[in-house]
C-alpha cells in the first residue's frame, strides 16, 4: 500500500507565550487545505457556509494563528492551518454569535443576517502542541463509535484548537499483520488480542485476551475507520499520534520463538495477572518494533509521533537502572529504525501512580536513554498532582501539561475548576517549567461535564488563565444563548459545590447492595463533600428559569443531569433507614424503608429516561450494530455490558474485585434492570433473616450477586433507545416529591 508520509513540524523546546516562543519558522508544514476547512464550516453552521470567507495566513514562529473580521457583509476567517481556521469559527460563534460550542457537537443554526465582528481579531496560540484523548476514552466513551460520531468529534477538536490527538483506533490491524509476519497462527493472535471494550488495556499491555476473540471483521472495519479518521485529521492540519511497540508480546511467543527472553510483569489492578514483555536486549525486540512501525505505516501512514507506555500501572521485572535504560533505548530505537524522524510520546502517569518504584535513578535512567528532542512526555494529572514539579520538569524533555478527569467515564457532576485554573496558572508562570510545550486533556471518558473540557480547551488560545467565575458566567450565557439571573444563580451554587469537587459523586444505590459503612471506600463516592441539599437548592433555582429557557436543549440536559445527582444522593440515608429498621426488627418500618429505596430507583430511571444521553439501550445497540452475525453481536453486547458493571470476569468476596463498578453508569435501564433486582434480592435476604431470627451474613449474598451480575452481562434483554417524557416536568415533579428529604424549604 502507498505510504502517506508527512514531515512533523519541529518540536517546541520552550513555550509559554508568543513573545518568548522559539524563533523558528515551520516551512515544512503542509499547505492549508481550505476545502477541508470549508467543509467543516458547512457541517458546523449549515446553511451559512456561503457567508464565510476562508483564507490561509502564515504562522507565528511555528505557532498557530487565526484572525476574524467582517468585510463586505461576510465573516472572514483566516488561519495558519485548518485547525486555526476552525478555531476562528469557534471564536466567532462564542464571542460574537453568543453560542457555546460543546460536546457532543451538533449543527449550530444561526439567524441571518450574521452578527458583525466589531473589530478585527488576531490571536496566536501560546501552545505548539494541543493534545487530546486518553487511551481509556477509546473504551469508556468511544468503543462503538462509527464515522458519523468520529466526524463530529474531529470537528469539535478542530474548533477548540486541538492539533495533536491520540489516534489509536484500528491498532489491532497492525498487530495482526505483525504477528502473522512473525509466524503466529490466527488462533494465537486471537488469544492475545482483547475484545472491543478492552482494547485500550491491550494497547497499554495490561491484559491479554479479555473480551475476545476479536472477529476479523471488526479488525477490517476499524482499519478502514482509522483511515477515515486520520485522513480528516490530517486534512485539517492535525498531527495524529499513532502507536509504537512497547515490548508487550503474547504469552505464546515461546511457541514461535523458543529462545525469546521474556519477563512477566507484576499483577495489574485487582486480580489481573501480569503480562509478558520482551527483554530489551533480545534482538527480537528490535525486529518486532521495527516491523510494527513499518506495518502500521503501510496501513495508516505516519506523522512520526508514536505513543508507547511499557509499564502502565504495572511494575517492570527489575528496578536496575541499567535494565530500565536499556528498555528506554530499545523502545526508541525500534521506532527510529523504521522512522528516523520518530518522536516517542510517553505518558508520565507511571511516575505518579508507581512513584514507589520509579525513584530518581529509575526515572532518570528510562527518560535519559532517549534524546531530549525525540521524546514528548505527558504530565497526565497536572491539574491535581503535577509530576513536573517532583521530576524537575521531566529532566529536560519537552512535555505537555494535562487535565485528567472522569475516571471510568462515570456519570457524575464534578470537576475542580479552581484547582485546574490555579495549577495551570502556576505552570505558566513558573521559571522551573523547563521545556513545557503544550496543553492537553486526558479524560478517561467524555462524561457528563461539558464545562470542564470547555474551560480547559479554551486555554488553547489564551496566554493568561481567566477567573473561573468570570469565564463561567460567559459560558452559561452562551450555553443558554441568553443571560438569565436564575440560571446564573444556580451555576454560582454549582461553582461552590460540584465544580469545586474532584469526587465523582454518585448514588449509593448503584453499589452491590449492603448497609452503608462510612469507613469503606465505594466506587460511587456517595457522600459529596458538600451538604446533601446543596445541589437540590441549585436545581430549584435552575428550574425557576424554565419559563425563559425551557426551549433550550442544553438547559433541559442540565436540569436532568443536576436532578439525577441531587436526588441520587438520597441513596445513603434511604439505605440507612433500612438498616435502622432491620436492627430494631421493626417489620413495618422495614417495609416502608425498602419501598423508599425501590421508589428512588424507579424515579431515577424515569428521570434519566427523558434524555438520550442517559439511555443504556443506546450503548448496547451501538455495540450490537457492529456485529454481522449472531455470535458477533453477542460478543459485542457482552463487552458493552461487562465493562460498565463487573469489568472483569472473576467472582470473589471482595467488593471491588476486578474493577467492579469502576465504569458504572447512572442510565435509564441500569437503575431498574441492574441495580433494582439486586436490591430486591438484598431485601429478600433481610426479611429471611428476620423470619429466622438470625444475623444477616452479607458474604454469601455478595457471592450470589456476583454470579447474578455475570449472568446479566451475558443477557440479551432489550432496552429502549429513545427518550420518553418531558424532562422539566419529570424533574419538577421529583423535586417536589423529595423536597422534604432534600431539606429544602
């Protein structure tokens, strides 16, 4: 196949703002594809494309630039790349037309005549690299996406100025070619590759085989999808990050290469055995690594950025700095042997998550084995745990400051905006920032908090961090397309609570049933770090804006999302009431308390069911549509069900074994058909204990529930895919029903 080789713009060595950016011209950058930019404009603002004039302009010392002005009844958008032109459109929409551009991106319908730009705007980004995506996003949010969804995502990224997205779709196609070249049978390859919902952890070397075997048709379809993704991203001037060889190999490699020297890593997470890695000094390492890049380039072309994370949340087999330096050299050389312009993109997560292993000698050995200008380090959790400060700005390597949030793609209203702003301002002003080269987002899921990526990605075109309150007031006005006193008052309450919180607060009713233990750790983080009535008060205030804002879809979504979390917080007190009645052996009170839990779950299901974003049926049907045979559809459905419930496959007495509930969802269908049956079973056991006069033993019950949960993952019952009911009416009714429980006047 014809290779689609492109030269990578020179990597920034120091970058803070345009005034001190390196004085380099990016003459190697490809010409701006105005046709691709024009097509984006037509998709984003249908019916108005002819009212925009697009033009290319030079960059500023390698930094993207855009301009916006009105001229002769047209809006002129100029940019140094397709991304810059799209960002000019985004600036116009948000700052002139007053429309927030958010995820998920939908067509934006403007009213003619278009508002005029008062004075020409000229903006230069302070960041050469604007990164997006965590590997986990490809599971928790994007596992079942087709081209239509990807096209909307790429358009949104371009509008927000993102120029360096992780592009991991279809990597299983590369693996299949490489392993076949090496002599692996299709059976051995199938045993190695993981299922569709688990691909990110296969790419990162955490697991083998889980959720498989991966059908050949899936691999073929996703190779084609990746080609579409890359073609669109490149047409807009993006530099996609593809995959490099990490050393991770099938356990069956000894069957093909009996003399291969391999090491098993330590166990990953809860209950997953370690995987196998080639010794960096084994000549086979270079052979496989070089072939990986060659085969990948045949499939997808290259932009010379390669992500490789050899020890993601798993410790290497040795802490010897000599061994680790050899590992670093081996990974880089395997890239360079196939592509002399290669840059290793390394997640710095291991330096935080496994800090006990990666002490200074170990960290310096790995990073120091690679030339500074051939590595780009991602400081994943810069918003909360900035590793760059503890690791001397990664010892001279170019690096990216990132925001990491929405673990597991959970359905939760949260995000510590003040801390994000403070840590970003800190790094921008620090003389110890080293080779800071950009800004990025590493969310595990796209989540229920559009304000967080909205705030962070807005910084792509700012050299100073604005106040959170000032920025949010403008955001809310754009989001609802008008200023409203009640809406802003509600959001001020949210800024003081949910959006000062890193806790991914959910409802305790999603947990495997049991009495609440205040000393235990729960996946749902059911007790928010603010009063239980705080979100309810914000909901009450937000609903007061319904007469003015009721026709705005974003407003209706926010009402449902806020109501879901506010009412869901009643889970702990409701279960506490069950426990109190049970301990008193008060049968009548127990029946009433149990009915309260059941009613809460049914009400949350009705509420979530008013919005398509919160429908389990959409997730499952999106998975099944990739299957062309009953067996394929069943496999994809199991993947889709299991990843959001048990995650793994083992049943033990441990509460969170195998990442149980790590990616749980508060969706219609989950409340009444997954969480509710378990609570019914729990109440049955409680009543049996009362009848028998015995203490309730939760351990056998938890084991039974795990077996039931496994059965649910293999189920095929159908869930609806269209919303039902009026969002505002349902939210208002439930707020009144639970007003006293929520301690509202």
